[in-house]
């Protein structure tokens, strides 16, 4: 397994989600309705907490229309992760 080089304030390269990355994504997206976002890769930034950028495949069931998006999530050290922004790419 490749180790991620951590630079405080710097973003890691996009990489496969760890179980912890998936947990943060699931918690932040809980209750989100309409568009379905499926994370493919993630990049993280250590700040006072952690910023996440999830590259996702987005779709709006039952439509077959699919696009890519970046879902940005902030996970504070103490507290619940939440969506900061969603950008279509």
C-alpha cells in the first residue's frame, strides 16, 4: 500500500477511499436527496480538522444522465462532517 505524504495545509493526491473516508462521506451526505453521488477517489487536506474532496459520479435516478462532480466536505476534529460545496466538473 502506498503511503500518503502529509503536508499540513497541502492536499494529498487523489486516491482510493479508505473505510474512514467512506464513513465521513456517508455521514456528511446522510439525508441528502435528489442527486445520487458515488465517490470514486478522494483528496484530503489536514487543517483544524480535515477537508475532503471526493471525485464522484453523479446521477439523478431514474434518468440515465450521469456526470462527474467534486463534493467538498469538512470534518471538524470534534463534530459532525458536513458538505461545504458541490461542483460539477
